[in-house]
C-alpha cells in the first residue's frame, strides 16, 4: 500500500504525455493501439512513451 501511494505521488508530478499514457495503460488497461488512437500517434509512439514513463517513475522511486 505504501509503494502504491509513493507511485501515485511520483505519477502526480510526471509531465504529459507520459502521465496520461502510463495511466491509460496501467489503470485504464488500454492497449497500445487504443492509446495511440487517442493521441493520434503510432503504436510505436505509445509503446516508447509508456516505457519512458515507467523509467521515469522507477528513477523517481529510487531517489525518494
């Protein structure tokens, strides 16, 4: 529960579009194809953006 709260704190400060892509993927359980469609981008863009968001969250969690 504590780790989930810390993730939400880090996520709150994450910049767009990383924040929204991460939320759509993890909490909204959308596919990369669906996320790409929302942003009118490619599926590759959605995958890369999600991966970068995840890396940013991990790095922030390590720093806290």
